[in-house]
């Protein structure tokens, strides 16, 4: 018999660690190859880790709520045969270990540095979990830089920051005073004392789950960071409705996929972004990062009432058929908790379909570090005035409101408004002969 180390696999660019949610097997249980053995969480995504070998779990190395780094052993399995070390080495060659070379590490870290730059400077790497703890405890950047990290390349781990918080009150007054002066408390979802809200007899107190806490904190931070402006427009999508009605049955028979309106909306947004590439940017301090790729986030409601934003990568390189398949796949996996962490990373612009709930319009919050988001309202039949060669006439048309929220630090009304108008124009002038 040999020992096999089950390592935490790579979870996408920029993700260096994950939290153990629950083990699906216990020590002493036998598992088969490809069995999901543990549920993990990173940022908003819950996912399973399968075992690449069959064997018996002899030791669980990372318990519930503990944090493991990519490439770190989380369990030891007993497998048939000999050469367990060789098996472990083989899995390490397939899965990035916790000690990549400096150049690789720099590439991996860059997206997180950009995302965190509005709160901490780019030269300070913090995982989402450590960053959340720092914000909840009002630990300033100068204070963080005094913590000696025990993680990879000297990074601050969860254990490091919790130990610091525990001993924080024991620091000499001469050291603590400047830190307090430099630190500006930032309200978060969990920073408001529970006693500020009266609880009457019969009221039910429902603790937020992990995802709801993250959503709440992200939304608060997004509003604090970006000055929001919202523009509105009403669009005649009669041609879009006619085109979909003509093609949806054929497409479903040919591809086995539903044809929704979302691929059409994404196509129009992509074309408008190509017209106005300065909407496809992020803010890093006093620098604007113009994104090469067009990655469209798709806000998706989950059965438990939470929200997640899977990402259509390189949406400008996909046909309408490719967009339909990508959208259906992401929506299905989101609602069935099958998303991978990398499926929610890298969005450069987001669309929220509030019309799916029967809403006419909305004013969505811009997800950081993006600078704009589009809300699509419900399609409603209304009487509308049409201009014809013989004069104006009133006809029944399919109309829809769109609202465009943008970050006024870098997007002014002209750019935000023109971007929205181009989306409007692409939808109103949709070619009924477009191939799918």
C-alpha cells in the first residue's frame, strides 16, 4: 500500500487559496477515482474537489473552515501498490504547486493587485479572505505592512492576520497611535452593531450565509468606490423578437439548446464596446487599465436567492450560436452549483437582465473593478409612433427599457450615453436575415 497526497488543485488565474466548506467523506472511508471528496469556497464560488485516484482516506489535513493554498495537501489517501511518493509527484506536475517561480507568481498576482488597488496599493498582495478580515477589523495598509507573513513569498495568511488581531491590543501606545490616525473605518456588511436595529416579538433573525455576506460587502464597497451615474433609453426590439421567434425552434432542433434573448443582447453590447473601448477599462489608483479582452459578466439569480456573475470569456470571438451555448452552459452550471472559480473571474463589463423578473428597468451597482453595467428591462408590447413615407402612424411594437450605470471617475455622460445609444441602435436595427 502507498500514501497519496490529495492536493488543492489550481482554481484559475489569481486564485491562490480556498476555504474548506465540508468533507463529503470521513477518515477511513473508501473513495473511487473522480469521486467528489470535499467542497471548497473561493470568493463567491462553491465547488467540489474530485480525487484522481481510488483509495481510502487515512487522514484529513485541512478541516472545515480552514484555508488551504493551491498545491497544498488537504488529505492523505492509501492506495493500492507502491511508489506513493511518485504518485504525489505526478499530481504535482499536473497541478501548480505552492512555490511557482517569480515570473509565474507575478503573472498570477497581477489581476488581484488591480482588483484590490482601490483599497490597498498594488504592491500589497492580499487574498480575498485576508482582505475581508483586514477591512472588518479596520486594519490600515501601513499596519498590514508591519505583519510578517508566513505564506508563500512572505504573504499574509489567515492565521497571520488573526494572530495579529488577537495581539493587537498589546502593542505599545507609541506604535498603536499612528496606526489609528491613518486608519479610516470603512463600513461593511458586518460592521453595523446588531443592537442598532430593534427586534420586536415574533421577528425572525436570519444569519447571512457566506455568499450573502460577500455580496453585501462587495456591494457596499462598490458604491463607496465608484460615483454612480445612470442613463436610460427605451428601445424598439420588435425585429429582435421576430428574429428569435423565427429561429428558436430551428436552433433548438439543430443544437439541442434554447435560444434566449441574451445572446442578442451580448452581441449588441460587444459591438458597442468595440465602438467605445474606453468603457472596457478598470481604474488602478490614478491609472486607467484599458482591457484587451472583452469578457462579459452575466448576472444570474440562484435558487437560494443569492446572485452570482459567471463570465463569457472573449465574447467578441464567439458567433451567435457560440454565445447561446456559452450562456446556457454558464446559467445551468450557476444554478446547479457547478461553476468553477475561474468561471466568475475576469469580467470587463456586466449585463443584468432585470426583465427576467418582470421589471421594466433598474439601476444596477457596478461590480468592481469594472466601470459600467447594463440593465435590460422586460420586453412589453406598447403602442408607438412610427415614421413612414406616408406620415406618422401608431403601431403595436415590442419596447424595452435599458439603463446604463457607469463610474463617473472615468466615464462621463457623453461616453456612457453614447455607449448606451449604440447598444440601442444595434438592437433596433437588428437584421431579420441574421444567421444563427
